[in-house]
C-alpha cells in the first residue's frame, strides 16, 4: 500500500471476513476492519495505526454491517470471497443493489478462480494471519492498494425514469385539467433532467411516452454509473424519478486496475488483419479483425491490451508483416514447423468464440505458441521467488534470451534486495589491498559471467538432451501416424465391406421371401394336380377341375369389375367371396349372365337375391360343399364336388317348388271358401 494510494482516498475501506457461523445458516457474524485515510500533515488528526491510516476493528452482524456501509459509504467493501456475504447469486445481486452509489464490492483473491488469500498477501507484502480479523485486515489493505477484482452485476449504463407520482384518478368534472397538469409536470421534470445530463457532458438516449397535456413517462439510458449522474431518486408531488443501473446477465469480475500484463499475440496478416491476445496462463483475452486498420492502429490496439512476450504466426516461415510487429515489440517469435492444418486449428479453438476465419487463425497461432512454451513457463514460475513478478521473469527469459537466474539477479538488483555486496565483503581476504569501486564491479561481473557460462553449459546439455528426446518423439509420432493411416484405411475397407454385406443380406432376405412364396404356390399347384391326377390342360376338357371366376363382393361394381377382367358368360361358375348385401337388381344382373352355378362364400344371401336366383334356376351352393382353390388369379374347384352340390340344390329346389305349389293351392282353396256363401239353416 503506497503513500500515493492512501492520500488519493478520502473514503474508508472495509475489510470483511466471516467470524463465526455460516452465511447459509442463521445470524453469521463478521470480522470488520475499517481503514480510514489520515492526512499525516494534519496536526489535529487522531492517532493512527501506522503513518497513513487509522484502523478500527469490530465483530458485527450482517445487519449492522449493512447499516455501517450505508452510513459510512466506503470506497471498497473487500473480502476474500464474495459469497461470504450472500448464500447464492440472487442474494449477491441483492447485496450489490443495496450498496450506496460509489461503494464497490471487491474480491481481493481474483476472479472466478480465486487464489488463497495468504498467497496474494505475501505477493504484495501485506501482513497476513489465519484469524478472521487478520484476514479482514489483509483484504482491506489489498483493496486499498488496488489489488483485486470488483464484483458487479450491473453494467456501466444507468436508467433514469421520470414518471407520474400519482394516479390520474377515475374521473370527475375536473378530470381533464387534473390529468393535463400531471402530464405537464412530468414533461417539465423530464426537460430538467435532460438539461442536467447535458451539462454533465453525459451521453444518453431518451424515450418518452406522450399523453394528454405532456408526458406519461420518460426513460433516459445514460452511459455512466449512478454516482456520476447529477440526478438521484426523488418523489415530489406529481412526479417520481427513479435511478437504477442496468442489470447484467450474471455476476462478473472486473480488475480494479487494468494492468498491461505480459501476453502472447497471434497475428494473421492479409487483406483482413486479425489479432488474438492470450495470457501467459492460456486465457483468451481479446480478438480483433479489420480490413481497413493500418499497422499503427493494430499496434495501438495490442498495446492497450498488454505487453507482448511472444508474437506468433500460423504459417512457416513467419510472414514479414508479423516479423515487423515482433521487432517493434522486441518480443520472441513463434511459428510452426509446417503450416497449421485447418482441422487442427478448428480443434484447438473449439472453446473460443470468433467472428471469422482470420480471427480463428490468429487465435490458433497464439494458443499453439502457448502450448509450446507452457512447460517453460511453469519451470520459470517454480524458480521465481514469491516477491518477484513472475511475468517479468518470463518476459526476460523468453523475449530477452537470458537465463532464469540472470533475470532474477537483475530484478533483485533493481529492487535493492541483492546481498552480494555484503557477502563479498564478508568473504574478502583482509590481507588484500582494498579494491576500488570499479575493481569491485569488475569482480562481481566476472563472477556473474562465470556463473552464467556454467549455466549456459548446463542449458546446452539440457538442449542436447531435449533435441534427442524431440527426435525420439518425432520418430514415435511418425510411427503413430503411419499406424493411424493404416488403421484408417482398414476402417474404411471394413465400412465398405459392411455396407456391401448389409446390401447382400437384404437381397438374400428378399430372395428367401420370394422363394417361400413360390414354394407355397408350387405346393398348391401340386395339390391341385393330385386332385385331378393330371395337369391344368384338363380343365378345358371338363374331366377333373372346373374353372371358377371370383367376385369379391355381391355388388354391381364388383360384378362389373369381374366382367371387365375375365368376362361373365353363360355356363360360368361364379364364386361370391362375400355374398351379403345384394338386392334385386344385383341378383338380376348376375342371373342375366346365366351362370352354371354360384358358390356362396362368407355372408348370407338376402331373401330378395335368393328369390331372384331361385326363380331364374341359378343353383346357389355353399363353399364348404365346393371348396375353391386359388393360385394367383386362377381359381378352380372339383367337378365332382360341383356336380354333387348342384344335384343337391336341384333336389332342394324341387321340394321348394312343391312346397310353394302346395302353398298356392291351399291359398286358392282358402280364398274360394271365403268367397262361397254359407247355406241357410231351417227354422
């Protein structure tokens, strides 16, 4: 925490940590540390804990903490985890909404993946202890030093709404005048708010709803935070003013100070220039592409987002345009051994959102450069002392080409932390003459050269081992690629054979089904042949089988279809598959063809149809007496069965005629007796 940082603040900083209980339980208590800025030049200033700030410590409930925040309006409310103040995201949004204008919630341990508070405090030289009060104080001091991320659920846009402060009512003799006055006051207040926003040089958009006499409401969308807007929530008479920040989709973390961190830059030059910025941890920071931007504009865009350590391209050799950018930033260059294939670039950038192929290529170059240096970054970070900037050491090694030890020595010397002078003085021989300052400098430099030479030799040995390992891995990679190609060809051949097998199996199944159908037909034909002991040529001679013409249903349409297909002529044997439903006209139509016999299938003949066929001497026999055998469109019946059935029908018909004749005679006798007068009886 620097003197300039504290002097710039005129508002307190709150540090908060859970003291007891659980935020998801009942009544958690918090350790609260308040850092009040103190002007060290003010003789009337109270005693301070240190030269720059007075510290107050207390244990408070959540409700009292909120009251203190409202009363004191601190610049920061700092904590190591924002969810120590809220049980879930909705409660956290509510807490952020309740903060006074200008008060910001700060998570000092990082963004979505926070570090341990002890590590952050150690890195910035802040005292730390495991007790809740010590952690709250460390959080407050870190926030005062602009360390951490602001936790926000709102954008930098603010909505200012001017609306009616009371209802226009349900009516009355002065209703119009009353409504006109309210709308006129809303319009007047809208103009006042607009004038104040313009005086503050704030950009805004305005939407109004015009009503009778003025405005019903007006909404200003202002590009500023509420504390920067010269308008506050108010309600006076007919008009109400509401100021509310626009809500984000979720919780976001914004660094308090946007430092220009070391980054890896991927560039895809051409008609459209694309640039990707990736952090030294592999995080994608930003993407950019333009068809019109020149080199200075692209350079300015990169400078605003960090200090390049590596400038990468996705093709080999590195394009001259990318090389110019690399030289201008004095960064290390990276390009692949061969041009990156499109499928590999798509796979490596699958988790990122980019607008076009140029941004994809630039991002792929940056990510592959990070992959190539990831192990080196980890080794450098492991050797870097906690108080030194890890990214500065990485930049010195990667971009500067120095060893880790040399960069650490340089940074330590610059920070005044090196103890080489004292050690050398302690080890110097008292009998030797005192060295001058130049001689002492030369001695230290020679020792450093010897140390660096030894380190260089060690690095050369490591490099030789790495080259051998690379050659070995390349051989393994080639073998793996060869096996993969063989396996791919095998998979393609297997897939082709499987498709061919499936096709042949389908054809086999269809052929087997066809064979089964033909076998059934052959069996039927054999059975018919066995019935006649001959072939189907005998049908025409009338020796064993008789041809049958099939009518699907005893209707006029079915009779016409059969007549069109086969022809219905005198002497035919007709098979009615469904004999029900026929009337007089249908029966007469069938009788006109003078069939030899009618075989009745399912259903019963109607009385009318039966009477018509009987009167026309058309024999009707059941299909159980004359079985009909069908093969495709061919239907036959046994001549012997048919003759027997017809003989049986004729016998029944003869009895039926005799019965009808006797019935007529009885009816005539009965009618005659009824007409004859009765004889008179004697008195």
